[in-house]
């Protein structure tokens, strides 16, 4: 299959999902509220006199984003459970890879939106200067998000029809999220402390390698996760 | 079933030999000068670690071939290997702290190889949980193959990232490019132990393989019966 066609079909799947999301807005509002609440939990669960906000900020950011992403990942294939919509999607004359890519794009937009809400709130609540480092920080977040959303989208296609899908997805995907999460948190710390970008180049390369490997792997493996 | 029986014999033999290795390790192998008797756990800890990691790689390889060949035997082997790998990971995670307390002064540290083993354990548990959660045999095999491959690919990433941090563990002393830096008597004991653990792995896997074959037969028979009974 030619690649423009693959992308066009992927976009068709993604825009269908995003349209559903845009019309109802339940999931995105819930996810945004969830992010706010996790940040509140952190605010009240920490002793502000003991640890400086700037030291804790990278951890808070990444814990919040991780949990929000895990919750958000279930949504993509849960949409397809009603009225056996997944069978319809599989019968459509499009390749399995474009279904995966479409779901991935929709998930990325969804998680990205949640992150766009979460980061300014983190800056606001914890009085962390994010704006001067917005560009590099966006790069770190984008690289990490692409990595774990590609794995998570693949896994959510498998867990969605099990009985404990939310819990099982979290158990399966968290070991895969922790390495990129760790690198991203290590990169965020120096970044927010105003260190030069060259200091975190190694972490960025690790993130990029992870993204490439797992995106390619997920594209290759996705057909095995849906009915033949 | 023949395989199950053979697996039981091999496991029994391996357990006997393990006792033998420990007699040799405790009575006939020199005591390490710095660590004293605590070092004896090395003969249990390192072979288990080698097989826990190898089992994950074997799960991954079997999974790759399963996706191409769709041979249920490969799936059964991957499941068996994952179960045994999980057991070996537990052996490492329990013997490690026992060794770590007298030598490092702490039960647990977020040390590179410790973290890697913990991840291996989590991957195995996720794999086994997924297998439990999916009831359709074909789907279960495909799903677990996907997870097995992803797990195998994740291991080098964890390996690489944890080695970027400081480690309390000694660098590999047997499996390294130059010749092993163990005294010959210790090396001999260790190699015997590795052999015993290899036998244990084979014995365990054969038993689990046999069991899951029997379970599949039972499921097939059960489905047939239910199919007729409930329409």
C-alpha cells in the first residue's frame, strides 16, 4: 500500500474518533478534571516547607501525565465495543495498520490536549516557570508521549474485551511506560532548572530510539491483536 | 502423559543435584575472603538470574515464531517459559536482599540489575495475567505473543538505561569478554549450579507444557460438552 493512502485512511479513523469525542466531550472533560484533581492531591499531600516545588515539579508532572494517559488509553477501543463497531471497522476496506495509526493519532490528540491543560496548571499551582522552557519541554513531552501512547494503543486493543480492562491495561502498560517516563523526568529536571539543552540530549536520543522501535513494532504487531 | 512424567523426573533429578551442588559449595569450595559465607548465595542467585533473563528471550522468540507459524506448541512453550521465568525472578528477588543486607548494608536498593529483575518479574506477571484474562484460546495465544515480543524488546531498553546509573552490583565476573575472574574451584561449582538450573528450567518447562496441553484438551472437551448442553 502506498503511504499517502495509509495516512489518509488513518486520518479517517482518527477524525471519526475525534469527532465522537468533540461532540460529547465527556472523556476529555473528565480527563482534564482528573489532571486537576491529581495536581490537587499532590498539593495537599506534600509538606511545602520540606521540599521545594521546583525539586518536586518534574515528578509531579510525570506522575500526573502517566496516570492521565493510562486512563485515556482505554477510550480508543472502548468506543468500538458498542454495537460491535470494531467488526465494522475491520470489515472496512482499509489496512489494519491504518486502523492502528488512526487510533494512535486520536489517542495522541487526546493525551496531548490533556497535557496542554496539565502543564500550565502545574506551572500555576506550583509556581514553576515553564514558559521560558516551553519549546524544549514540549519536545520532551511529545517524545515521551509518542512512545508510551504507541505501546498503550496496541495493548488497549488487547485488553479492551477482558473483564478488568482498565486495571489490566495499567498493569501491562506501566512497565513499558516507566523507562520513557524515567528519561523524560530526568530531562525535565535540568530543563526546569535552566540548564542548557545539550545536557539532556542523551535522554532525548533515548526517547527517540524508544519511539521508533515501539512504533514500528506496534504497527507490525497490531494485526495480530484484532480478529482475523 | 509422557512429557509431564519426564519433566517430573528431570525436576526431581535437578533438585537432588541442587542439594549436591550446595554440599559442594558449602563444604568443598573455598570461602570468599571479603564476603565470607554470604557469598555462597552466589551459586543460587546468578544461575537463576541468567535463566530468568534467558526465559524472557525464549518467550519472545517463541512468540515471534508463533505469529508466523500459528503452531499452538510454540504458544504452550512461551506460556511455560514465562511461568518458569516468573519463578526464577522470584528466586532472584528473594535471594538478592538476603545477600544484599550483609554485603551492601541494605535489603533493597534501586540498583541497576535489581531494577531490571523487578521489571522482568512485572513483565512476566503481566504476561500471565493477560493469559488468564483472555478466554478464547486463539486470541489468548495471539495476544500473549504480542506482549511477549514487546517484553523481549523492552528488556534491552531497561538494560541500557539502568546501566547508565551507578550500580552496587559487581560487574559480570563470569559472562564477560575476557576470561572469568573466579578461582577455578568456585568456577567449577558455579558451572555445576548453572547446569543444575538449566535442568531445572527444562524440567519445569516440560511439566508446565504438559499441563497446559492437558488443560487445552480439557477445555476442548468442556466446550464440546457445553456446546451441546446449552446450545
